[in-house]
C-alpha cells in the first residue's frame, strides 16, 4: 500500500495505473478501508469473472474497451465511459468482449 500513498493529493491517470497481461485478469487495489474498496482491473479479451454474489453494492466504471456484465440474468453491454451498479446479494458476472479496464468501487454496509 505504500505505493498507493504516492497517489494521494495529486492527479493520476487511472488507465496508466494498470496494464493488460495476455490471458489474464490483473487487479490493483487503490483503497482498502472498512467502509469499502476501490480496485482497478484489466481483463484480456475473453477473460472474465464467473458468476458470484457479494454482500455489498458495487459500482463498475469502464475505463477502456468493452465488456458484458450480467446481473441477475440481465445482460448489460458496456463500453468506455459507462457505469452500472451491481446491487448487493444479486448474482453477477463479467466478460471482456475486447481488452477491458474497469474501476470497481465497493461500498460496505
């Protein structure tokens, strides 16, 4: 987390804080507090997160590329600049249509 202190009180370009890795999903935690977390993700094309639930609301903001997000069986096609909220306790999954970066903000109750 010492590296993240360098981000405090100055501008940072989110896209430059994480790189794509072939055949992988890469993550970088920016903030990890009792109230919630802020995490950057970079997905190679075709990669994703399988269906799961979380006990907290989560905001997904697409920084780059395109993704398909499924929330309680509803397919949402997303692209750069768009966001959605994944409600607590609802099953959700993500799949990268192209290489895709997102910012995930999870708010704990």
